C-alpha cells in the first residue's frame, strides 16, 4: 500500500509538471495523446475512490494478480470507452482544467488509499478483493501509465526503481514466467505489455515466453 501511494504521488507530480504543449504530444498508449492519458487517469482515480467505499462481505474472489484480465490483442481505439476518453479529454479545451481535475480527484484517491484498512474487502467489476490487493494491483497500472506519460518527454522523470521492480514482479506473476535477467525493468514492462516490440536479440532471449506476449491488461 505504501508503494501505491508513492507510485501515484509520483505520477500526479509528473502530470502537474506538464506544459500546455506537452498535452498535444503522443503518449505511450497507442492512439492517445498525453491529454487523453491524463483524462484516463481521472477516470482511474474515480474508480479507486468508488472501489474503496464499496465494501463487500464475502470471501475474496481475486487478488493483485488475478484482478487483471489478460488479452493478447492490443487495443485498436475502437472500444467505446477508449473513444469516449478522447472526446472527453478534448472537451476540457484548456490543459489547466484537466490538470486541476486530476489533482483534485487524484489527491482524494491518494488520501482514501492511505486511510484504507488493507484487510477491508471491497467490490469492483463484480469481484471481491482486499483493499490491500486492489491497491497493490494498481502499482502496475501507475507504473505503466507513468511510462506512457513520459514516453515522448525525455526531460520528464519516470517511475522510481522500486516501483518499476514491483510492477515487473507483478507482471511476471501474471505471465507465469520471469523475463530474462538481461531485460531492464522498463524493457520488461514495455515489451511485456506490447508497448514496444522486442528487438531480435530480446525475442531470442524471451524463448517460450514470447508466445504469451503481449499481455494486454484490462
């Protein structure tokens, strides 16, 4: 839960440091500009708030690993929710409005996470998890989206080394296999989730794991 707070705080800080021009740059999410990604983070923050105040009273059905549904086909942008995000982001018009909304809702989500009992059972997507597992799952989400945010912003700081390491470990548990030790944590996350294709050398090192990639998380 501590890593959730640190990863989310760092991501919010990176978004707050964006210039107006940065919002029109491409992000690491295929088909999305930086402004679209920031808008998606607003929705993510709302999801965190909603989930943490939606208690459940049955045994957990998912944990931090099984929370994620996995596909192998990257999004095309045709999904109605993906298309809605683009239209909603454009409706903000002024970047500062989007930054303000993310800071407002995002700060509330961060406070709710710090106050949450890790053993509390919560419900989301018709599944039950402990709050601790739910927030641990989101460390991977924040790490990936932080990488997406700065993908074309070379002067912006990415996730911390400990957040990247934790995200890699969770992705490996989802994959059921470890990435080669020659892969940096960033490379494992980007290649593993299809954000970039492996080089020929990386592909050879992946071996049978390559057949499972990309892991498209939803």
